């Protein structure tokens, strides 16, 4: 299967499952990255406007996604989901030690994911690992789409909120920073940024590993 066909299938699956417990390991991964960028920017200047922090988050996510897409052309594609899950789990454990709080749902989800990845590596199930690699890569785009489009959409039209379950487990409302800028609602700015950021991702999606 060509990489662009695989990307389309995975994007659809992620859109349908993003607000469910199935994607909790991916939520932990994207939240870790978003939090890292936010803390990094705030350390430079605590007076940094929220909109600037959000824009840097958007740029950082896109850059990381492009880097991962380039790495996925190599043998390292097989290890991207494992590295991402291990780093996320370490962060999860450190937070338990700091805050003295254990979220059993997240802990079980991460534990199952680590066990599954271990089995896949032992059995050398490379095709499945490549698919999982793409799940982690494209989770960054789904994170952005949810924060830029679906959460602002639910905020603007409260009656849609119950059916927009995709926003569940999403900690960051990325569109709120731009609400009212030039008198335009957050959903308009969110759609604009999402289209703009999707172009380089789409470009680098082509001509990658088949699976």
C-alpha cells in the first residue's frame, strides 16, 4: 500500500477514535510535546502572549511531524512508536512521583501499548510497526485539528458539543488564543492555520515506506 493511501486510512481511523480511550497513549504523547513547548516558551519570557505560545506550539508540532515523516523513510520507522511510548511512560511515571496521583486508565493504556510493542518487536511484525509508526506521526495533525477546529466549533455551537466526542481527552484549546482577532471567530482562524500547516505534512507524506 502506498504511503499516501495508508495516511488517508489512518487519518480517518484517528478522527473516529481520537476522543476515545483507545487513543489515550497518543493523547499522552501529544500532550507531552505541547506541554514541553509551552514550558520552554514561558521560561524564555513569562510575559509571552498566549497567541505567541500557541503559534510556537503549532510550528513545533508541524516541524516534529515533518522530522518524523522523514525518519519514517528509514529503518528507524520501526522504532518510532516504541521510543515515543517509552518517553511518554517515563514522563507519566515521573508525574506520579511528583504529584502522588496515579491515573489507572492512562497507566493501563500505556502498559498495554508497551506490551504490544514488545511482542511486535520480538515477532518482527514490521508491517504492523510501520502502521503504528504512522499512528504516532499523524496523531500530531489530529491533535492540531481538534484544538484548532473541533473544540472551537463545540464552543461556538454548544448543541454540537455532545456529538463532538473527538474533543474528549484533549487538554489544549488551540483556537481560543485567536478568538476575536480582526473580529473573526476562533473557528475561522483555526481552519486557516490547519490548512496552512497541513500543506507541508501532505507533501512529505508521499513517497514513503510501503506497508
